[in-house]
C-alpha cells in the first residue's frame, strides 16, 4: 500500500493555523493578566481609599473630642477665675502625646480676644461704629500704616456702592485681572484683607498680627493678652513706653478695667473708664482650638472657633485652616 502523499500547501496552512492559535492563546493570557492586574490594582486602591477615609473620619472625631475637652478646660477656668484671663492661665498650655488606639493626639488653645475684631467696624444694621472706626485708625497709625485703609476696608464690607473719600468700591476691583467684586459683608476670615485695595504683602504681614475677624460686631479686646500696638491704640495720648510697661512682657494680669486704669504708668492720663469700656475688657470670649491627630504616618490638623459665654463654651465654626494666619 502506497503511503498517502502530503500536500505541502496543506501542511503549511496547518502550521500557520497552529501558529495563529498559539498567538491568540498568548494574547488571551496577556489580556487576562492585564485585566487581572488592573482589577487587583483597583481593589488595592479601593482598600487604601476606604482605609484613608476611615482614618480621616476617625481623626475628625478625635479632633472634635479634643475641642470638647478644650471647652471643658475653659469652663473650669471660668469657674476658677472667670472675671479675667491672662496668658498664664491653664488653657494656654499646649498638650501633646495623648495615646489613643492607632495614634496620638495633641492640641492647643489660642486666645483671639487679644486682637482687634475688624467686624466691629460696622454695627448690626451695617452702619459705621464711630468708636471702633476711630480705634482702628489709631491702630493703623501706631503700626505706621496709612489710616486710609480704614475707608477701604469699610467700603469692602458695607453694602452700598458709594466709595468713601479714600475708599474703594467695585469699580476698583473690577478693573483688576482677574476681576472681582467687594464682599459687601463682614469678613469671614482675616486673610480676606489680602483682597482689599491698598493692602499688599508687607501691609498684611504688619497688620495681621494684631487683628482678627470674628462672627460678631461686639467683641472686646482683652487687655491682658493684647499686644503693645493694640494697647497703644487705646488713646492718642499714650506713649510707646507706657504701652510697654502696661504690657508687662505678655504677663499682664489685670483683674478689672479699673485696676488697669489705676496702673502707675497711666497716672495723669485722660483715658476714662467709660471710653475704655466700649473697647476693652480683661476677659477672653473667643478662642481657637487646634487639634493635631497623628495616625500611622499621617497627620491631621483641625481647627475650631470657640465662643465662651459665662461657663458655657461651644464651637462656632470648624475649619481645616487656622483662624489665626
């Protein structure tokens, strides 16, 4: 029996088909591998994302717990000596290294009442507060800044579109690139000053050490925690030497406005109690609570604006950014 002859063309075709099949198999395996790696990578990202979200949420709850603890510290301080606050009080001591599951906690309370509240410039109905505006002009001059900035800031905050003699309204800001409108509302954060006409980086750096922006138009300055320029701006008749003596290198501890006025450095000064009482006090009502949560290799920082009314303290605002620049 003769062997069957093999057609070379048929043999070549079969080899090609096997080669194509092998190539397809390799491609299928490669695609499956890529898909598998992508799925694994996506799953890993999802796991990491969920872990990060859980970590961030846990840190936020720890931060809120620290703020409540800070509120309790302020309550105890008020019950001990609520008539006055000084930089030596227990609330002014930072805490750190508090161990918690999966991390450590730390925090600090900062007094905001030692600064001038820019939102005091307007009353509740949006009109100028003459006493507060006069104080702010004195502060600007004491800081060797142009007191026309008071007009510019008032125009930024008030609701009308009529510029003051040295002010700036929307037409000034709309000419800028990018253009923007004035706020026509109280300041939300002191950093908003950067948007006001006439306030460059140098002016801002000088001013921001002594002012703040609180959600009220009736905040008073705590004379015990105020800076030398803030004290100096109380009256045009005060001298830098007097303010330095009254400041007591940051260790002032006046128990009342009357005690402040009776300080020997103010002998013969025209500063009166009724005038001082409109601007200042010796107690603090507004604080910033900074909470630092160390969890694994990540650090989370949260800020709460606290308001103390009597023995009761409550968070007014929460922010990932400090209320103090």
